[in-house]
C-alpha cells in the first residue's frame, strides 16, 4: 500500500484481527524544513516504509524513515548530499483506551485511521543533525579572506596585531633603531 500526503491508513481489518500485518509505504512530498533548517534542501520525497502489526491486540508500527537532502558543511560551506535513515518504532493506541495518555511512547489514533504525516514530520526533525561537516577534520574557512583551509593555506598573516598595542609597536621600532 503506497500513500502520500493527506492519505491515511485504514486500520479496520487490522483492529478486527482479520489480518495481523499491514505493510505500507508513505511518501511525504514537498517537505519544507522551515526557518530553523534553511540550509536543508530535500532531494525527492521523504519515505516512511514499514508495517503495522497486531499481536493479540498489541498494535505496533515498525518502519524506517529515509530522506535524501543537500546541505552545507558548517565549517567550510562545501555542498554535501546526505541521506537520513531513522528507525521508527511506535506502539499504537486508540485515544481514550489508556489511563495515562500523556506519553510520547504511543501513537494515538482517533477512530480506525492513522495519519502518518505528523509522525513523519516529527521524525525528520528529530533525526536531522544540528550541523553537518564534510569530514571530522574539516579545517573551515579563513575568517579574513574566505579561503577554504581544506584546499590549502592562505596568505593572510597568522595573527593580526592588536590595534590597541600599535603605539607600543611603533615605540619599540623607534627605540630598537637607536
């Protein structure tokens, strides 16, 4: 069963125990990460691929979320292409059947349908790293000229003299010549 944005999984046959496993593939189209993730550019759809099982009334979702995206290295700004793989495991309960519904351990449904869009978006945000590096030993950019240190060194002086001490430098030069 392949679903896209806005479509829900009908769980009636699973809840009635007519079947024990319901495989699915959910494609979340046009994911827009928003302001906090402006450097994340999705390549294609996010895909949540898995199954929902009913084992004697115990309903569980097991899936893997996959999203290919482009981003920039946080140190050198090199363009990177990455793939996010997030295992998703949730117990499913019908709202009102549990005493304590204030838990993130369960995915609650109203009625007999499951909307995968909120779960998919939540798992994408939880799975995305705070920052990406092209390599662990990325040397970054020169703060003066912008040269990528991974490609070599620049001609900028290693240390700029403190402008507040310029008068002492002039005094030192003057007295060393005498």
